[in-house]
C-alpha cells in the first residue's frame, strides 16, 4: 500500500519478512565470525536504531553496543566538511569493532569516520550495513556484512527518514517516481 510522508509518496520495497530474513543471515555470520571474541557494536544514530536493535537481539556471543551520532561541520575550504563522533564512551583500543549503519549511499560519512576510529587502534574494524546504494558510490567502502544492495532511489521506513519523518514505518519503502 502506498504511503505519504510529508509531500512525497512511497511504495513498498522491502517487507518486514525480507528485512528479518536479511538480519537473521547477517547475525548468523557475525555469530560465527566472532566466536570466542567479545565485539563492540557501534551503531550510528539516528537511522540505524531499529536495525541495530533487531540485529543485536540475534547476536548470541558476548557483545557490547554503543550508540553514536555523527555531526558534520563545514570546515575550511580545503578540508570540506568534517565529521565528529558524539557519544562514543566505550574504549575502542584493541577491541573488535563492528560499525552498524542503516544505509551507505555515497560512502562519504564512513570514509570520514573510519580513519578517525582507526586512530584509536581497534584490533579489527568491520562494517555492517542494512542497505547499500552501490551505484551512488563516490567513496568506496568495504561493507563486510550487508543486507541489500538497492538502486539509487530514496527510501524511508525502518528507521530511515525523509526530512525527519517516516522512521516509524515498519518496512522499507521507495520513493514513487
Ligand atoms: P553517505 O552518502 O555519506 O550517506 O554514504 C549516508 C547517510 O545518508 C543518509 N541517506 C539516506 N537516508 N533514505 C534515507 O532516509 C535514503 O535513501 C538515504 N540515502 C542516504 C543516511 O542518513 C545515511 O546515514
Ligand atoms: Mg544514517
């Protein structure tokens, strides 16, 4: 069924069952890959809150989770925008870190954040993203655990928003062209 979010119409794209199946798979792979380890999940707010919650419930190894926000500042003309992490309380040094993102689009956000995190010398650093708009890539990011590769179309729901709205939709919907 079509849904209106603010001034735009969206149509169903990934159902609750689709999302759940993808998360089951990702969680099973992570459970196996990190057997004997105690990873630290770092979920990037706001968009990833539902995904992180559902994924984390399926993690069966001992694990911690921390939530951060990334704020962009307009830097000097040479450096462009600079991303700063807010709320990272956990010590990342020598931890097995798994970043949890709702969607990787151009890859810009992670391409700025990952090097900062590497400075803190985690033992390992992997990326788990529910969605990847591969065609939109400008800054290539290696996604280690991925739910769906999707076309370069705007999506909402399941935590993802259009101008702040639509996060509460319990499935992922695509903009109607
Ligand atoms: P980059 O380009 O840095 O973008 O990889 C990642 C961030 O952009 C937002 N984004 C979206 N949000 N529907 C959304 O609700 C989309 O289709 C979409 N594409 C990108 C998102 O916040 C993500 O963290
Ligand atoms: Mg986001």
